[in-house]
């Protein structure tokens, strides 16, 4: 195995990152990323159980007792509908953290309703909202300004995401995210794997693992690198945890025991994390540890 015998705790240089990004040595890259991850988090690996509810007012509102984050998904039809739905969910939340909507969808809604993004966000905060569910970096018209507007409105960004991978060269995007965090300093978790894939250019498991590892090495100013359990499945999520990821999003809040306790969502996520040699810690939407 070639060449990266630098002393521990020394940062990875730009030249090294370029070489690592071009290399096919995924084992070495993964080891470097895991070292950074363990230096920051040790073996502690957080996960959150999410109850997803639709954006439409008076829509279904099923909240299992194990829910750690209630997430209002989908694009709201109007400003009024968004505020109404947030009020409904907050009223039923039992104190569980509530996140809602994509910041990119809220940008579009503000434009459509001829209001400022900040006034829309302030309306949602006044309705009781605490968290913007996600900010897809590549869909935002102005990532820095929009994230700052959310912060000024008193809202927390639950996660920065990537909607679609437009290039196999991931370094420019990761460096742009690092620069964004230097400006806003409020990003708690970054999920580097694309939420959607192009049918003409699907990613491979190798590319996904490499992207997670590079994200941990490049985006060194964001605390958590996140992988989505529901979107990518247990196998990729488990591998991602060994190459830099430290947080798992989207675990089901349903305690389905029809196939036995060991096959229930909670035991499955804990088992997969432990199998990777890590310590599972359940959290809520505020990144607070949940006793249990």
C-alpha cells in the first residue's frame, strides 16, 4: 500500500486531496477518512428516527412514540398552507422537534408569493417551526444568503444535502461546501450523497463510498457527515460509517416487530452500527442524545 504515512493529527493538504481523489485506492482513502472521523467523534455514531408527514394541511399525521424528529416533507402549495401545516404539526408534536420543507422550495415559494425569503421564514418560526428540514446546496439560488436568512429568522438548518451529482469530480463541490461553512458557520450535518441520480449516469457503490470518505477529509469544518438509512439502505450506510460518516438519518420511527425484535428498525440500526465496530447513540432532531 503506497504512501500516506504522515504523522497522526496533521491536516490533509490540497495536493494530497487531489491525489486521493484521483486514486483508486479506496482502502487507503477510507482509512484516512476514518482516522479523521474517530479523532472527532471516537466510536460514537448517532442516528435519528424520523416520522415523515405530508405538507398538505389536514393531511395524515401519524407520530409513533419512538419519533425523534417529525419531518414535514414535500413543497407547500402556498405561504398560508405552509404556516397552517406547521401549526397543525407543532400542536400534535408532544415536544418532539419538528423540521419542515426544503430551503430551495421555500426560495421558490417566496418568489411565487412575491415576499422575501426572510419574511416567509419568520412566519414559519412564528408558527412554531424550529428546523428547516434540508438545504440542497445545488438547488439553492444563493446558498450563503438563504442559509443566513434562515439563521436570522431564528431557524436551525437540520442538514445540508446534495440534490444530484452533476460530475464524477466531487472535489469542487466539497470545497465549495467548506467555503460556505466558513461563511455561515451554522451547518451541523452534511449529507454528501446525492438524493437523486441521473438515469443516464447512475453512481456506483464505489463512487458513493469514495464521496463519503472525501467529504470527511475535505469538509473538515462541518461536525457530522451523514448518510440516509432509508434512501441508501443498511449495507451502504454501514460501509459509509467505516469511511468517515458518523450520523445516520432517516431511520424509521415505526416499531414494527412483525418479524421479531431483532428485525425491528431500532435493533437493526443498532446491530449494523455495532457490526461496524462503533457505538450507536440515538438522538433527536436537535442532535440531543435520547435516553433508551
